């Protein structure tokens, strides 16, 4: 089942894999890749909406260097 724009604001696979592991430890439910990707991205988008304001250029560079993504992955254009 497709929900929304699946290519929008996608987290890296490593982040989704970490989410899957944490989710299984916390809730005892093993998510498939699609469901984990959907839930991880939704959680991240909620976090952005609540806690993150506009991202500065310095923060964009740091995120890109540390995690492999920057403004295009963190903000709706």
C-alpha cells in the first residue's frame, strides 16, 4: 500500500534499520522494510515539525557530512 509521496524526506537506510531494531526491542514487533521506512519517516517528520526550525547552512553541512543528507532531506522545498 502506497501512502503519500514515498520519496519525500526519506531517511537513509541505516537510520531506518536502527529504527526497526529499536521498534522491535520496545514493542516486540518486527516491522518489514516498507513499514519501518514509513514509520521512521513519519516520526522524523513529526520531530521536525515540533522541534526543528529553519536549518542553517552550517547545520546542513554538518548533517551531510555526518549522515549523508542535508537540507533537501530535512525540509520541504
